[in-house]
């Protein structure tokens, strides 16, 4: 009887251990929508700031989630309110610097959230197409030209421009070799560490850029699928293969 009792206790212990392990590895999802205070359902950009808050840029304003409550900022018709909180509708991308400041584009404006003063500042009032930060470098694009925001002088410094007609810049990225990648509606361009600019992919509408742990650059386009450039500079197009469930979808 003693052996049976010990076996039962051992069996119950194993069951409890399995339960704990199972619940430890469980992944929980919670949906946050308009009813919870999200400004709009089309979330175009997500960023986490130095305080752990989640920033969501949507087609109709900005939402900030602190883990408990969601605060949304939308376009204000009142001129005084719009000056205090200069948030428009189309708000993306969102990014941030090493000092904890958050930067984003909203209806063509370049806006900074000062994390120390807890306020929004409009740094450029129009014609901003995208924003990018890496460490302490803050870049914006306006039409075909790129500028760096100089925090000390509170001014913009010219970086480069695309000398090609009808070429607006929509994506900026600095890779691990400090090279500047410029995604436009009419091709992908690269400015190397010697400030030399050349076209990598012509006539492509660039949507997103990402560098993986192997220093491969992944290039997403709006209408032509995806490309990958390796460390040697070799570009390969990744396309859908009919009948192959493991290939990239349309």
C-alpha cells in the first residue's frame, strides 16, 4: 500500500509539473480594437518607446498603449488644439532615438514627442514623406531630398537627393555598414560610406527594407514581390512558384 501511495504522489507531481510547463510556454493574445480606444483599425506602424509603451500609427491618428489603457490622438479641427497636439490622420512611420524621443510623420508633418517634457512638437510642417532613426541619427525625406535633424541647432542638414525626375522617397534605412538605403516609387538607391549614390533596383516601387542577422537586405515592393541582396551585393528576386506551398504567396 505504501508503494502505491508513493506512486500516486509521484504521478500527481508529474501532472502538476506538466501543467506548469504547459502554462509557462503558453502564448496569450489580446485583441485591441476601436472599442478599446484604438484610433483606427488600419495599423500602419508600431513602435515601443523607452518606457515600454506601444505606439500605433493608423490612417486616422495615433494611439499609445501603456499596458493598461489606450490613449488616442486624432486631427483636431480647432486651431488652438491642433497647434498643441499637431496630429493629423495618416500617421506613420513611427520611430525613436537613443534619448527616448519618439518621431513620426503625420499628414506630411514631422513631429517629435519629447519624452522628458511629455509634449508634441512639430519640427517641419509639410512635405515630409518618411522618417527614420538609428541611434542618435534622425533622418527625414521631403520629395526627392533627405535631411538630418540636428537637435543641438534645431535645424535640418542636407544629406543627399535623388537626381531623377518624379522620384519621391518613401523609405529610408541605414544598414550595419552605415550605408544609407533609399526606397522610392521609382527604384532603390544606395549611398555608401563614401557618400557615393547609385541605383540598385530600377523602376521598382519600394515598400519596406529589412536587414537580417546575416547582413542580407530584404526588399519588399508594392507590385513586384520581394528581393534579397546578400553581403556580396548579389540581388535575387524571390517570386511565387505555382504549386509550391512553401514559396512566397502572391
